[in-house]
C-alpha cells in the first residue's frame, strides 16, 4: 500500500476551494477580455537558459530544474513574465503590435514553505506590448479597477506612482546612481516600519537629510492633487520627474472620464515595486478592510520586455492578480462561499419505478439553464437531503409517487428549510419555470 | 542574446488557438457542472512512487522525473486519473460519496514526437466515485452527449459496450483466462485491419474458430436491439454477459427518456478500451464526418479506483474529453474559428482631443456587456482598421470630430465592409443599444 500524500508545499484543491478559484478566474477572464486582451499559453517546461538569470539568484536557486530524456537542461516556469518575453521575441512579428494578452497559469518555485508560501501557485497576468501610449497605462489601471469591482471584494484602493517621479526625487537628492538599492528599500515600506527602512537607507550610504526627505515623501497622502503638488516641489527641475507627474495627472483624469469613483485611485509616492525593470507608472491595490494582506494586484510600465532574446525593443505595461492571496483575503473577510457543488438543484431519487420521469425532469431543468444533480441511488430521502445540505445545494426537489400522481413537487429551500409545493400537472415547462422562479426569488 | 525557442514536443498557444481551446473548456465546464460535477485540482508534481507502476512500463519510461531541492524523488503527472486516485484515497472520507468531480489540466509525457504527439497536453476528465448505480453510468453517457452537442461539432456517434458482455463472450469461447491480451488486441480494431487483429489473436493462441467468432462479434452493427439480440446468443449462459446486456438495455432506455435522439448512441461490440481496469460499460465517441480521427471522448466503469493507496473500495465511472484531438478535428473540418481577439468592437482612436469621450464610450459599451478594444494610439484610421481586420474583429466603431459634432458614429461590419451610421445625439444609452443591435443582427 502506498501512502497517499502530496509533496511539501503542494496542495490539492477540493471542490469548495476549486469553485472559489474558478469563479475568480472567470471574472478575471471576462474583465481582461472586455478590454480586448486575448489568452495565450506557454509550456510549463522551458530550456533552462531561458529561465535562469532573469529573476535574480534567489529565483535561480528556487527553480525546479532537471535534465530531460533527450539530455536537455530544462526548468519549470517560475513566473509568466519570462516565458512571455521569450514568446514575444518568437512571435511578435506575426502577431503585430500593440499586442494585448492575458495568461492565467500555474508557476513553481522551490520556496521555503515556512513563510506560508506554496511551491505551486497561480498567476493571472495581463500586458499590453509594443506601445508607449499613456492610454495603455490608463487601461491597465482601469482593468484592475473593473476586476476588483467585479470580484465583489468590498472597498479597495488602487495606489499609483511613477518611477520617473521617484527618479526625479532621487536625482534632486543626488542619489540617482543608487536608485536600485534605494527603491528596493523604499518598496519595503508597508511591510517594514519607516525606522527600519530609514536604517537600511542609511546603511546604503544615503545621508540623513535625504533619508528624512525620502521618508517624508513616502508619507505623503491625501487627495491626489495635494500629493501631486507636494511631489512637484520635490522633483524640482527633473525633466523625468515632471513627465511622471504629468502621466499621473493624465491617469487620474482618464480614470474619471471612464467613470471610476473618486477615491478609488490615490497617488502614493511610497509605491516603488521592487523589480528593477519598471520605468513608468507602477501600481498596487489593497483591500480597505484588510490592508495588511498586501497588494492583491500589482504592475507597471517597463521599457523593454524581451531584451535578452531579441533586439527589437518591446515596451509594455501590465499587471498581475495574486489570486491565492486574494482568496486568502476573501476567506479572512468571510466573503468566500464554501459550497462544494456548482449545481443549484438537488433532485432526490425517490421512487425507482419513476426513473424515466426523473431523467426527463433533470434534462428539462438543464435545458432551462439550471445545473441539477440527480442522486444516483434511491436511498432514504432523509439521507439524500443530508448529503445535499452538507454540500451546500441551495435547493432540493422532492417528487415521490404521491407527487407524481397529483402532478405536484416539493421545492425545498435548503438554507431556510422552507418547502414550497409546485403544481405542475405533469407539464415539464410549468415545473421548469416554477423551479427557476423559486431559485431566483430565494 | 539567448535564442527564443520552445522545447521539442512543446508549443505555445497563440491567441487564435488559445481562444478556441478556452471556448471548448468553457463548454465542458458548463456541461460537467450542469450534472453537478464539481471542479478539483491536484499538483503538477507528485511523489514519484505515486506515479510509477500505474500506467505500465511505457508510461514509466515517459515520466518527467527528477530529485527536488529536498532530495525527494518527484514526477510530473502523466494523466489525471492517478492523481485522482491518490486524491480520493486522501480525501474521500471528508468529501463523502457519491463524489462527482471534473478536472481539466495539463499532463506531461516524454513521448516520441514523431507520432505527431505533444509532450504537454490537456485532459478534461469527469468521474462519479463511490457508487455502482447504473444511473451514474447513464449520466456519463448523457454528459458526453450533451458535451459534444454543445460544442457544435456536427453529427457524432457514441459507441457503447460493456466489459461484462465481452467477458461473457470470451467465457463462452473458453478464453476467460486470456481476457487481457484478447481485449487489448480487439481494442486495435478501427486502427488496424481485422486481418491484422485476427493474426495477433492467433499469435496469442486463440483457436481459429474463436478468432472468427470474435471478429464476427466485433463486426456486429445496426439498430441496437438487433446487435443486442445477436450478442445474447454469443454470451449464452454467462451471468456476467447477461448483466452486461441488461445494463446496455437500461442505458439505451435511459438515454431515450432523457431525450437523446435515436441513432446517437449505438452498441458496438468492438469497443473494448485497452486499459485493464474497466469492468462495466465502456464508451467511445466519434465525429461522423471524421471517424478516422479516433475517439474524442472515451471512458467507462471501473471496480476500484484507488486500490494502491487505500483499502476502501472505490468503484466509479467516468470519461475524458481529448481536447487536443477535438481541436485538430474541428480544424480539419473547417469549424475552428480563427479570430485572434475575444472582443466584439474595435474602437478607433481618431481624434486625440476626444480621448475622454472615447474612454466614456468604451466604458459604456463594456457596462452594456460588450468587449471593446480601444486602439491606444491616434494613428491613421486606415492603419487601425487594418489591425482590426487582421485580428478578426467583427466590428469597428469610428467616431471622429465630425461625428462627435453631429452626434453620429460609423459602425463598420468588418466581415461585409458594410457601414451603418448611428444617430446617438450624444446619448450613450442610445449608442450602446444601437451597437448591441447591430452586433446581434450582423
């Protein structure tokens, strides 16, 4: 006998979790598509040389890698960005630009599981490649907005910033040459206390006065126009800084035109994003009721996606939904449904001699757009209803020989235990319409 | 510069292919759910001992296997059945039976790519576990029927048989002890000529007379009741054979009650399914216009799913949609759409000063349920429309400063090149309704 178990850091998704995840993926797919993003997919395995050296030493160490049957060194993808860069270098000539794609798939990292991280998780990325238009930046923010709205997550805030603004501020402080370390440290704000970040900046050799100014900048908050005015002073004469501020103003105006409610998007100068490759807008988004969860959807603009694989410059902008973090957040907020079934109606198998009638009824309900589970064995009704209740079916339909004789049916609302008699006189259309109405009005 | 390339036997899915695949997956998800099947997911990686020895020597050889960072021997799943068996052994006590799940995910096999096979492909399985009820068998057939109908694949035929019938026939011929080899050989009918299969049976030591009877049985075709009558003679006194025939009769009656058109399901005694573990009904399904493609959805009943991992007997029944084969078939039949975009409306960016208006219009169309791609750069209209046509957008909406001034819009049907003027007088509701009607009526 082999012990049935999963690998450390890996997990099964049981129906309740899988249903919740499918719902979010459906919403993401619908929103991405509503802006014209098209799906793509890439292999789970890539040549090792494609994957190594793109995400830093830590990522390389975490790579699942091996030699395949043909003696090739291969690795499992650790994100969707590196494969997308390779994909674009290979296919962009035939696809044409601007190219908008989404990609929702699993990635693998041999991470330390003590931090509560999994070694297999899903990413849901969308990107617009081959254009530097600010409209593409704006659409990125709008997609994040529509996505978080459609998920029904409660109040959220999208925090935007621009790397050029940060660059301008750093220039003004004479720190341009140390931008990478400084931005990495600033990016820890939110997770680490300002004092700790300040100490780290000092350790990088940032003068005390500059540390104070940087932390002061990161603390700026309030209505966007006030934050922008304060930043205007800080970026001073920097041309890049002024471009960044103009871009942020354009984003806010565009979002207003597209109908985004005031306050949903704020300018937050502390948003830096740790990754080196961002060059323009950057964004993060947080649940207002659970800010400590961290950003659930983040991204930004980059100058060149695929410089390691092609000489063609491929600027782009995009973001990624952290679906596992989002699901954890929804669970913590009690907003995660825990039903174990996708079906709305549990049809009790009451009287074996009526099997053909049950089959006709189930087929008619399905043709009417309802999902129906017909219990496969004529067990005791109470036993069947217990299964239905445990799995979270919203309703059960009980039709025994008496009901068939009188042309009736019992519709049970399993949440309230209320029972309604349907008079359908043997007419399937009447039954289907009645069940549909009762489901809608429940 | 690193050469951007995929591994041999692996491929990228570009938007046209990915859209076609997503459409089929959506349909499968909807149909599986309509019968109460719930989604699950399992890790791509499993302990090697879970995977080896379940699919035979050939499968073991093809396994992608390696030692992970923690020194564990691991493998990538080569199908969804073995992980599901492990999953059930682990979780069935908490999930309860009957348990109905679907699982749609990639699997990996280091196969010889010369046969036109890929080393990464998708499986879409559904199974009902923990019941021996013939209703579960019937539902399996009904799901396959509803699935192939919903995909809109043209005419198809579901071919059913029962392993017990085959067993009864083999018993009658004194071949019960050699059932495995005989069934493996019979399963090649359809791919191999009857003579070749006959020669193989002879090589297994099957007497000539029995070979003739077996090939005669496999040739039986026509209306189900005639085939069943002929099989009745062949199974003779075999109790199992008679049970199998009764099961097939029940399936046909149930399918009729559920509204399946006559002729869609036929009894085909040549269907054996090569896998040893089937013990009851077996089914395959074929496109009538492309039978040489092979079965696109196959399955059957098995006595015990997870005997290697648990002592609890877990009988079940299920089937698997071969989505890659189906897509190849749809392509060959010219039934595969080749659009590269999920969006219905291409909104031309005509006049930069009207950016806020375009954003409002795009938002209103999306709120009206339409997917809209707004071109991010105010390039020449002709250039934008060329992109739209190349990507297969059904329509484009052109609104320049003249149109804004007069409260009109040009709706272009990109398939017919017909242009319609919409008078919307600056009222977004009017515009949204007009575009919606034009899309529906196109």
